[in-house]
């Protein structure tokens, strides 16, 4: 950005989307942007889309308008952004193309890399030579690297481009209001927080059972699998929020350091990924009457990769608060029932008074993600016979947040607030946590099991069960 431009038009900003014709942009990024604009965010925005496809301004504007409409985003600001949107065909692995893209930007610049990780790396290498306008923010999609070493190398490369606070590593779960509610729930309620520790908690489960299958994403997913796609990113971010110590503020520095500290203390249970992980892949089946082919028969899948569509790992968090409490993280596709929740199971009471019968369920705190709800499972000797315990569930359901997750992520980018983005060292740490599991699986030390699409996850599936306590 030239200094003249900054003075004459201080609030102008550009969002440059690389990989703009792809699925992520249409399905998540643009709808999120639309809602943000409709609510008055993203003022004076120039939206530039770019990819190697031979689109023109009109086709791009149509894509933007359709995505905004799908999110019911309307209003003057929304229309203005559609009208002013520009499309530039470019190959981001070519220096002159990158220069052309940067020249088209106005005001403060944010570059969103909706690209394959390897292409992102190539583009960043070139940008290090080309140079970036001052203040440029870089927004990177997951996966961030392919292992701890490559994530570290990418951090170094990004560090040559902009300061860490201008790098936004997206984890859209951090943009979900219920996920952030974990912080409010834990640290604004004395009653709960005082019980959230190894003395009272038996185990914590973070579950992402999806009924969706591959949905045409083999190009990405077959190289990732459930462990990398969900656990290395989303599940560990949620674990961090559930297990971290209270930050003194929600400012980026305090909040991200609290998360980082607890992730540094997290590892595979007993350092034994063979015993405490399991993996599986779906075969042909049916979900809600919809027939699904076997994963290996999906278009673009290479069966030889042995990609898992279900992953489960038991982790330990080695802190005073959590030592000895198993954290089970699990993610699977093509399962019978959608279930995205964190479940905190409390230990049994040390003694249930003689005379009270029917204790058969521990008390639990459950946080549902999408749909968003909070449930507390308790035992009461309520209705009927007062000596017989009855399980009850208290429930609160929430409307979604004002902004969808990508809207929240982009708001952080426009506001220059990296609180909800993953800090560089944390991205590396999350790879460090899952790497022993990936290695054990690569060496075939853990069998790749199969389940028909539409199955319920069963405890009969071989290990891991909960470690004994
Ligand atoms: C994405 C994963 O990050 O998260 C997908 O790549 C997964 O495989 C999705 O389906 C789940 O997110 P959400 O917002 O639908 O719960």
C-alpha cells in the first residue's frame, strides 16, 4: 500500500482470496463474509478473487452474490462489495503474477490462502522475495504443514514475511460461539470450575461423529484422514479450552498462551499409541436411507493409502489439575448419528447413602457443538418413590452466534485481533501430540478396522477402552 493511499482513504481494505474458485470459498468463506458485511463489519472492502481458472469479474461477482444470498446476507454494504468485487486469473507460483495481485490491492491487505498446503508454501516463498505491503495479514487454512517439522518450517517462512500477530491460522471451531462459551462456562461459574480437576472428574470425551461421508473431498481428505482432518486441529483446540488454566484476560497474548501451556503438557496416554489409539474406515452402507459406497470406491481415493475415516486416541494432560484423567478424542465420518460434543464425566460419589437405590449413571456435563446446547446429567430422588434415584438432564440450548464461524474468523482478521487464530508454536505442538499415533499407524502397528457406513460407534470395536483409574 502506498502512503498516499493510506492517507486519503484510511479505512479501505482488501481481502485477496487465493484459491477463490474452490469449494471452501463458496461454502464457508463467502457466506461468513456476507453475514459479517450485513452486520456492518468489513467496511470499505475490496474483495479480490484469484485462481488459475479463467473466470472474469462477472462470474466471480455471481459466485460472491450467490454465496451471500445463501447466507441471507443483504444490505447496502453487501451490495457494494459484490459490485466492486474483482477477479484476477493468476498462478501464485509465478512471481510476476503475485506482483500483479498485490498491485491490485488497496488499503490494508489480508491475503486468504484457500490453497493446497504445498502451493501455499510455494506462494509464501515467492512473497518473501516480492515483499508485502506493511501491515499485511496472512490467513491460512488447515492443515498447517504436514507434521511438526514442516509446520515449524512454515512458521519460519511466515516469520520472514510478517510478524506473528499478523498470521491467522484458521481453526473455524474457534470461531464457534459454543466453543468460546467453554471459557465463559468454566471461568464465570465458581460452582463448575472448582469441580473440574482430577479429584472430581473421571474422564473427558471430545466426540465428532459425523453422518456425512467424503462428500467429494477425496483430493484433500485421502491425504489427511480423520486424525489429521479433525483431531490434530479442532479436537485439540477444544481440549485446550476445556483443560487450560484461567487466562487473566481474553486478549490474544493471555488467551493463546493459556492454550499453548496446556497443549505442551498433552501427550498420548502412557506414550503408548499402539494400545491407546484405534482407526477404521467405512465400507458400503446406508445412512438415513441413502446408500453410500465403500470409502475405497469413492472417486479419487487410493485404497493403498489406508486412510482412516474414524480415529480415536486417548490423551493425558500432565498438569497438577488433570494428571491421571483420560481425554478421549474421537472423530469419524459416515456414522449413524451426528454427535459433536464434549462430555465431562464426574467420578462416582464416594458414598451414596444406604437407602437410596438406583444409582446407575454418573453425573456429567455435556457441551454440544452444532446444534449448540449445554446439558447437565444429574441423579435426583425426585418423582415417585423418594428412595429411588432418577436420572434427570437439565438442558439449555443456544441460538447460533451472531456470526458464523468464518465470519468470526474474518472479523478477527479485519480487526487485527489474532485471539481466535492458532499461534505458530501451538500448531507445531498439535502435530507433536498426534505424531506418535501417525507413526504407529504408518508402521501398521494398529490394525485398520472397517465399519459399514451408517454404523453406530460401538464399544465392541477393539481398544481403546478407558484406561483403568
Ligand atoms: C472441517 C473438516 O474442518 O470440519 C471436515 O475438514 C468436517 O471434514 C468439518 O466435516 C466439520 O465442521 P463443522 O463446522 O461442520 O462441524
